[in-house]
C-alpha cells in the first residue's frame, strides 16, 4: 500500500500530461500540490516517512527544490537558449547551418552530427540540458519540425549523460558506495567500464533510430544500419577504452569527438555532395566568427572542469553561497558557486562570442531579457518538478518505490535494476540525483541477493538513469523551450515513451546477461 501511495505523483504526472493533455507547467504545478498534500497527511499516517520528518520540513523541502531548480538548472537553460538567440541575432547561425548541411546530402548524417556528435560533446562538457536545448534549436533553424527536433535531441541525450558534466554522475555514484565517501580511481574506472558495457547495444541502436526517424524510406534502411554500425561502433570503442584507462571524466567528450570525426570521414569518403558548385566555402576567420559563441563556451567549460584541477579548485572555493536548511544534517548546506557553475561559462562564452559577431552590449541585454520572459512557463515547470522531487525524497516516497520493486522482483532484480535508476531520473531530472538516491540501495540489494559483483548492479543505476533522462519532464521542458513549444510537453512525452521503454528494457537485459 505504501508503494501505491508513493507512486501517485509519478502516475498523476503521466495522466495529466498524456491523458488530459494538460500543459507541462500546469501539470507539474498541480502534481506538486498533490505531492505536498500526500507528504503532509498521508505519508506520516502510512508510517514510511523518515524518523526526523516534520510538517515544517515539507516546506523546507520545497525551498530546497526552488534553490536546486534556479541554481543551476534554470540558469543553464536560460544561458543555453540565450546563446542560440545571439547567433540568430548576429545571423551567424546561417554559417553554422550551411556548414552542417554542406557535409552531405544525407539529412540523417546532418541530424546525427548535431544531436549525437555535437550534442554528446555539449553533454560531456556541460550537461544540465545544454545538449538538448542547443542542438534542438539548431535543427529548428534548419527547417526541421519542432516535435522531431525535440525527440531526436532527447533520444541522443541518453548514453552520454552518465559521463555528462565531465563525469559527475558516475563519480558521484562511486562516491556514494565507496568506504569513507571518496571513491578510488580504480573503482571509478571499473564502474565507468561497466556502464559502457551495459549500454553497448544502444550505441548502435540509438543512431539507427535517429537516422530512421530522419529518413523513414525502406531504401534507406541498409545505409542507416551501416552508418549506425560505423559511428556507433567507433563511439562505443572509444568510450570503452577511455573509461577503462582514464575513468569517468572524458568518455563522453572524447567519444563524441570520435563520432564527429567518423561522420565527417563517412561524408567525405562515401557520401560526397552531389553538387559542390552550390556549396559556399568560408574562410578560417569567417568560421571562427560563426562558431565563436560555442568555441568560448566549450573553452570556459573545459578550463573550469576537473581536467584542470587548479582552476577548478579555485573556482569552487571562491564566491560560493552556502545555505543551511533545517532539513539538512548539521554541517550540511546547499552550495552554489557563482563562478564555478556552467551557467556562468555559457554566459561568458555567449557575451564574448556575441561581441565578436558584432552584437552590441545593449542588444545583448535586450536579447537576454527577452529570452528570460519567454521562458516563464519553463521556469514554473522546472521549479515545480524539482520541488516535487525534493518533497518525495524528504517524505521517503522514492526509497519506498525502489524497495518495493526490489522486494517484488527477487532474483530477477538485475533486470529491473536500471528501472530504479530511470525512476530516479524521471522524478529528479538528473542522472546525478538518481545516483545519489539509489546507489546505496542497489549495493544493499546486491548483498541481500548474494550477488557476485555488487559494483555491476551499482553501475546499472546509471544505465537506467540515462534512459530515464529521455522522458524526464525536466528534459522535456528544456526541449519545449528550445523548440518554442511551451505547453506541449505531453506531445513530446508521448512520442518519447516507446523509445525510453525499449532503452530501459535493453539495459535490463544487458545487466542480466552480460554480468
């Protein structure tokens, strides 16, 4: 009965968005209100709330959700859309579009280059929705339909998320189960490798799906399969080697660069432009000018990340706001680094790149203000969803759901282990948050079942969490914002659900069979 009560918010969100086709911001806000009511009046009566639960704590959980939503998720979303709008203002987006379309007459290659290659690179360096927002927005500018643009961006933004933001999700996962809370490099490399192995079929399947969605003709099936094997195989091999020898920080980054090189090679060798006379060629200076926004964004994100520990340490230790909430243990605070977050890197890169492209400071401010106003529904959606997740976590609902699933499945638990990770990401919108919630649970269940390798099941949480990212309402809210489809969240969710179910099922089979 407790599990039924605990899962009501998730079911309600689906019903409102899919069944009633209610706008995303309205669905999220109403679900938040219901979740608060359940946490205040039903959960205590059912007896599954933590020992330190208080009514006031529910309110503080909402405050925590608001803080987490704004710092840094909404800031990053705002700056990602802002960066694209600056490119539109300067008209340099036309150069980027022409360069992408000039690679090949095959639209599938262009789409794959944007969402799998460039999107994976953005995810590996920044995460937090940039890999959905920016590629989807560019696809829209290329003339693709909004639903298609959002869907392929969401499908592609799965496999790389385990190593997103320079490996934060997997590193966090390992820290959660490590003795003393600090994982050894050996454990991180092991779990990173496990994640790649469990996801291995999807490196081939997802590019094939993206290519097929782009070109549904039967005559393209063979070509789509060959491209998927080529690009996906290179992505897989690269990420596996990097994970095994370097750890969690760079598999998505280096793997995405390898995928981009593979696609460029395919385009040059096997799919040359039919009419090169119509292809406009740009000088190095023109190319730099057009790409300056993204160049500086990636540069700042890379310099501020774990790959440069001295800079990273300095940024994380200066100008950090720490908020002590009553629901936190003594000494624990909500922290936000004003100069270490990806949002600032996006802002700096956009401003510098925009100035290079000839956009005046005054015009940059106007664009930023306009972008902020246009995202008002997304703000409501994200704040409601993250607050909902905080309330569910505080009231013990998420742990109840996971524990019930573990109890019901028994020895078949490995098949369902990724589903728990997916639930975590669906509710919280974050692979990292899912790992924080369920890493210890996965390890404990492994010990209860006398499972030979508990780290394999721990890795399964990230495997599932990456799939849950596809249908996370937060990710969908980002997609709708990027595609100017605010309020049509249910439409995108309905389109993405079948692919997410297949993704999680394949992950579960890999966890069971490849152990």
